[in-house]
């Protein structure tokens, strides 16, 4: 039973002058729908299969193996900026999203899953690798 739900990713305090995009499939990029000095916002729909105990995320935005799906937020050269000093990907795990959360979104039909993470890592460059403490929550569209 495959469904589609909305996703919103907020990058807080992105590094000035460094491009960031969500990876779509292997080679495509999704730009932010909102871009300010203090925040980047990405919005898209993702496919999810609810036929088992845990949601199985599918489609062009879901990366990785079935039991460890994630979304990549690319920066610098990985975002198509060949002149950037950075080439990084932030990995946002989907495994903590519950079936109950997905069912709530489908029942409300006016909600989506949202998470936020800091755009700058401890080394002063764009956040990269597996982002710790990702909290997915159901929010109104």
C-alpha cells in the first residue's frame, strides 16, 4: 500500500555563499523553495509503503537500503557549484519516522513531516555526514 506524503527540511543558518540542494535520484538536485540568509527550506513529496510494521520510504528522494533509508542534502560541489571550496552531503535518516506519524499525515491530509538541522558543522563548513539528533515531526502544511 504505497502512499505519498509531504516532507519539509529546514536548514538553519546555512553557510553564506555555499549552494545547498536535496539530492533527487543519483544525479538530479532539488533547489530550496525558500532561501534567506537565516534559513533554506526544501519541500517535496516522498513515496512510502505502509504494508509492514515500519514505513518503507521509496522513490527518487529515498537513498540507501530498505532498513536504513535517508535523504541527502548536498552542498558545494555536490550541489553543482564547481568553484566551491566544499563538496559535502548531509545524511538525514528516515528510520525514526513511525508508521503512526505517516498514518496521521494521511488522515489529516493537511500535514507533512518536517525536520530542521544547522547548516554549519563544528568545523565551520557545511553540515555533512550523518546528522545526529534529527527529529521528524508532523506539522500543518
